[in-house]
């Protein structure tokens, strides 16, 4: 039974009462929310994910209105993980962005059985690309473009693996797009499914692109990265792949590591092993089609 | 959710039912292989709430049960293991950094609490997660220590001016100092309870019995003093809510040091010397009640005199376990919250100097406290009824 199979009213009712338990890759999250503005977007963007019973739940999550006044008047909402608030309260018009940021936060704040890089990961055939980068460098846009052209989505935000293993575990959660990228992706990939548009978040405009069904179906197929690519959207630039030494790649990659110190020497060795097996590049681009072609030619 | 039904028909006993799995894991680690997935689910959440998950993970490794656990349980515990060893590494590093910073000051340094457990390699250090380092230096060295730390990367955490004055004047410490780069915090003490506290541990005696930790250049308190300090910190000075881990540490210390001859013999007397017999009483009582601590008869008899009057003792027996322990994360207990508030008030009460206290001890205040207690008892009865209905669901 997938999230999308439930009758919308049933979904809303269950979400508001006992909660919906969903698995994204290795993480099982039980979500409870009575906010009507959250129900439809979650059911849309997570439609392919299985609903889980009888599993240990990793994250018990709630998105709800701040207590106090009557339900309809409450204008601010919170995201709590096991009843501890993750962020300051948001306005309820930003329920979905809060939910998505919260879901990310659950992982990078808690899942320390994994090493985690802030970055995207995609796979096609024998190539698995890890693309480290913070928001604004273009990694999510590039990731969305690749995914709409046949690459499998592992993650747009969190590349995770267990120390000592060399495979990245997929999460396949919705890809977040900002500002100009939103319109760009809607015309680049009109057949993909997009969530609602939010015009005024702290980071500008925001919308989400649903992961393709195949990516979600294969969320239990990890894969070992073959390339580490540092993407940078550069206006007017043709596609340029420039090799980066493994030593430099290590330093730069560790800057995007979210929990690097936690694993001590084991984490260091694991990162080194991963990089040794990868070709590392800087990638500058301005036109998505160029980027797609350049990546098609990666060997 | 099916909780094991408590055989103990007292209110405290029934209230502890939701903590049974956690207590079982702590008391008899080898039995974790018996837990169902539901029980593990509850245990993990409660252990996370009380910062005990790393410890439970380490115990699982030690007792060889780790490989028999369901995959997701082991995976979660693995994360906690990494956090535990990382924390330990961080504390080691902090201690060395502090020593380096103070090398010119020429002061003895006593590590307190978690720092002491780590540097002395005590069992209580295993799987412990702590954020601050607490050190004790002689009072005359306090300002020089502060100056050295401030000069080498630490800075005062920004409090209001009023709080700053409170710390310096009334408390027993400098304001906590945070390292600007590492974000770690050091608390510098010159005694072990607030200056304003009505209990006055004998600081000179603490120094007399302080022990050098070989090969480190720092000291810890003597074993008995360490136990008394941790007892005072838990039951006199600090935040009791969800603090079961501090009691676990104390039981670890008592078992570890208790194996040495002479430890138990002088412990109660030592407590009286420091005026810390009441916190020791609570440590032994709740250590026994919740964690099966074995107290030698001689010590048990000697500490009995330190118990509070019957009504207070009964009230504490009902409240303290519930406040120390976590409740059901699915159904947080309101009455537990009230009980925690009562004890929080108590700890502030205990911090006030007698003359301030006299000003507060109006009849009205006393009546209000008593009314809160009665209301708490009434709500507890109602909640028991609700719980029984809910268990049917």
C-alpha cells in the first residue's frame, strides 16, 4: 500500500490521528499532522512511497499549530521530532517547506550510523555521481534535470553511506527547487510532477519536484559513487569539466560533510576510500541541455 | 501498546510501568535480547530522551547481545555508539586544551563529574554524552584561571547583567565560558555547591582527599567525595527531570568503588562531614529502588537517620522516581509535569540563602505549595483511571 493509494479523506484523517508511517530509503518516519494545507501536498509528493506497519520507527514527527487559540486562528506551526521543536515556528502558509526541512533535519541531526554529505546523488548505468554543494550552487537544479532525463535519483540533499561501506543509500525524497529554477524545470521537464509554489520563504521562492516512480521503486538499491562532481551554475558558461586532484577533492568534500567528526578515524578512512574510487571534477555550466550532454559523455 | 503490567499496586509502582523496559535494560543488560520490537521502540525513545542510548548500545556490545538484535535496532544503536565515542574523544581533547591554557597559572585542577569519569577511566564514562567540562580550582586562583581562559579562545556566554552579577556574587562559579571555535563550555568552580546553599561542603577536605590521575596532570575528587558531589548535584543542586542517567552514573560509581575495602565504611560519616547526608540518602534509596543497588547493611543503617520526616519521605518516594524517569512519549503525562515543577521549585528553594528564604516563607507561599501537592495527587488519581481506559485501546 503506497501513500498515493489511500483515499484522500482517509489519508487526511489518518494523518491527523494515528499518523502515517512512511519509509524513505533506510528511514521510517511516522508523521502526524492535522493541518489541511499539508495533506494533499504530502500525498502528492510521496505518493509512490510505501506505508509501513510493524517496523521500528526512526522519527516520530509532528507538524501542528502552536497551541493556544482556537485551531482556525492559530497562524503559526511547528515541526517537532519526538515532541522537541526543530526550528522556530513558521507561518502556516509554509507548512510543506517546514515539513521538508524538518525531514532533512531529522536525518542530519540524528542518523549518525551514517556519514552524510550535503549534496545530491544520481545514478545511471555504471555511473553514480555525487554532487556536493549547498543550496544556490546549482546542484538541485542539475540533479532535477538529470533525473528528468533518465538518471535515477538517490537524493538531492543528503548523500549518505555507512562508514566502512562504499555505497550511497537512496532516499528519493522530493527535490527542492528555488527561485528561477522552478520555472526553468517546469519548462525543461513539463511531464514531471511539481508540488505547490511558495513565493516567500526565507530562501526565496520554493517548489518541489516529485521523484520519478522508478527512483522510489529502487530506493533499496544503493550504489557506489564513481564520480564526485562539484557543480557551479555560472551565467554564460559553456559546459566545462575540470579535473580536481583527489587530495583537493577530499578537503572540499569534507567541508560538505554534515557529521564528519562523529566517526573519527573510521570516518576519515571511509571518506578516503570513497574518493580513491572516484574521478573528481569541477563542473561549470549555464545551459541544462549542455550539462545533460556532458554527463552523457562521462565514462 | 502493551506495557508489562506492574505487580506493584502502589501509585508509584503503576506509574513506573512505562519505564520498565528501560530499567530492565539498565539493570540486566543481557535481557535485551528478549525485547519485542514494540518494547525496543519505547526503549529507544526513552533512552534518547534521557541520554542513555549510547550507554545501552555500549552495554549491548559488552554483553555480546548486539549481533542478535533486529537490524534496525542495531543500526540505531550503532549511531549511538558513534556519538558516545565521539563525545568521549571530544572530552579528552577539551581536558587537554584546558590544561594547556592553564599551564602558566600554576594551579591544581580537579575534574568534576563527567570529565572525572572520562579521565579516570571509570565505568560511568562508558556511553556518556556530556557537553560541558566542570573543573574546580582553589578560590584564590579563580580570577587568574578566568583570565587565562579568556585570553586563549574562551569567552563569556552572553547573559544579562543581572545574571552575571548573580553568578559571581551568589553562585559558586564564574559564568560558564564557551570556546569560540569549538563551542564547548567549561564551568570553573571553587566549591561544589552554590555559595548560597544552606549546605556547606567542606572544601578544604575535598582538596585533602583529591586524587592525582596518573599520567594526566589533573586530579579527581576522592571516591567518596566524588559520590557525594554527584549526589549533591543530582538531588540538591541540579535539574532532576529526566535525570535518571545521573543516578545510573552514581550506581556505577558506588559499585566500582564499593569493591574497594573501606569505601562503604566511611561513606556515611563523610557525608555528614560535608553536610551532604540527605542527598546521599536519596542516592542510596533510589539507587536501590530503581536500579537494584546493593547497599551494605552497616551503611544502610547509618544513612537511615538522614532520611527526611515521614510525610516528606513518602512524598519524595512518590514523586522522585516519576520525575527521574521518562514517561510514555506517545502520551506525555501532565501530572509528571506537575511533579517535575514541584521538584524544580524545591531545587530553587534549596539554593536560596536562609535570609532570603525567610522572606519567602510566608504562610501563603507554604499554603500554595501544599495546594499544588494536593492538586497533583488528585490529578494523578484521575490519570490512573484514564491510563486504564487507554490501555484497553
